[in-house]
C-alpha cells in the first residue's frame, strides 16, 4: 500500500486563505504580491529632507512595509506594489530611486550598527580571555596561594571570565537590531518593488537583486577588509596578553624573593634587563598595533605612517622571535605559537596596506565624481547664459 506524499513545507492553508483576501498569492512560484495603497505621493516622502530633484522615502513608511513583510510566511518571496492615486508633481521613477536610496541609507546604518556590536563583542572577548588566561597561569604558578584561598580565587576568576565570554556571544548574536528596518529582510525576502497607478498599471519597477547589486558589489571588498582588521587587531591584543602572562610566569614576577634573586645575581642581571626591555617593547608594539587596527575598523582617522611603522616593528618582532625559537629547545607548542604569530602579523600587514589602498581608491573616485558634477553645473550655467543671449 502506497503512502500518500505529505507536504512538509510551511504551507498553512488557513493562513494563505487569509492572506489571499488582501494580497495576491502565487502558490506555484511562492510569491506574494503586496499592493499598498496611498492617496498622494507626498504621503511617502520625507518632507523634512528638502531636495530639488530627489525624493527621499519616509523612513516610517519603510518601517511599516518592513513589519508587513515579517507577517508573510518565510518560504514566500514578496513583491511590493505601491499604488498611488495622485502622483502630484512627483515622477514615479524618482520615487523608486528615493525608495532605493532609503534602503541603501538603511543598509549603511545597519552595517554601522553591526560593526559597533562586533567591536563590543571583540572587547568583551579580550577581557574574558584575559581573565581566563590569568586564572590558568595563576593556577599553574600558584599566584593565588595554596589551599582553599587559591581555589576560591581560581573559581572567581573562572566565573568572571566566562561571564564576559557569554556577554560577547549575546552582543554579537542574540541582541536584536535597534533599527526599525532590517536590511537583510529586504535583500533576501523582497523580489521586486514597483510603483503603479490606481488602476494597477505599473509605471516604474525594479528587482531588488539589481538594486542591491548596484551598491553592494563595491562594498564586498570593504567588508572583507573590515573583518581582517577586526580579527588581526583582536588577535594581536590576545597574543600580547598571552605572551605577557608567559613572561610574568616564567620569571615568577609575583614572587618578591624570586625577583630579588634574579636582579642580585650578577650572572643573570644583564641578560634579564635585555630580556625585560625586549618584552616591554614587544608588549607595546603588539598592543599599539592591535588598537590601531581596531581604530581603523571603526573608521577613525589613523595616519598611515603610524600603521606602517607598526608593521615594520611587528616584522622585527617576528624575526627576533624566530631567532629566540631556534636558539632554544624546539618543541611542538613553540613552533605552533610562532606559526600563529606569523599568520597574525601577515594578516595585520595585509589588512593595513589593503585598507589604505582602498581608502585612497575611494577618495579618488569621490574626487572624480565631484569633478563631473562641477563640469555638469558649468555646462548648465553656460547653456543658460547662451540661451539668454539668444533671447
């Protein structure tokens, strides 16, 4: 006996029947056309933003459309059909451009919000890892003492560290967006946007794939560079903390008697001073380079000479680290640590050089666009003067 094939897709008949009363449901192609009625075109425009030739779509209306899209079953794409009775003096094509501009501006705001959250998560991650590594090295080197007191301090640092780690995860993945419009929702759910008259005749339309490709392809490289800046900057700071704790644990600097014996021994005093100076310089270089990259990630104005200087200093740190590696007993952990350091430094150098080249390219592009605008304005003024002379 053959079993009947069950439809496992989310296709609630009752819900679709309700939606079909107000929207146009295409079950075969999984598309719902959402006709939205407006009496006047001015109801859609943000009148507080004054522009002679451009009409910016009102953000509150964009948020209202966003809320309606959320109510559509997720397996259905959405076509937005904005039907206007009276277009007044507004051009339908310009209205569509204003809608696209509002989406693009919202996408920039969404990206800025995400960058802020990722940076907050990175800072929380660094704090959490610092506490956990401090707890681990403290247990190994008995920094917290023996017995119950040491156990209490270890447990306390362990709890504090994991609190910051979980807060990092919460900020990055579980905190909802504060924006009323979700950029990914429009990008992945909306198939087409159109403007039509009261009879349903389409006057202007465009697919969202075309809209997003126009201004996202150029930003893919920028997004990759920002991730490289964030990862390399955070990794350098974490690496700096680990190396500092290793240095403190190796010399047992929390024990006053150990420090006193190291500096009073004439055989080790000179070597120890050089060792401390090198690790102090390394600490400042790794920390400074990490902070610079995180500042570049936040798009703060950083002079490229400073970043290039830190790149050179990091290169010398890697060389000295390699010399120290081959002069000491080579182990699997030391080789792995050196390889990780080299990869982080290479990622830092790559992200810095590529970021400044990208910024220079964008600035040149903006300058060329300004020149074109000036030439167009000059041509327009000349044509106006010529027409006045002919009159």
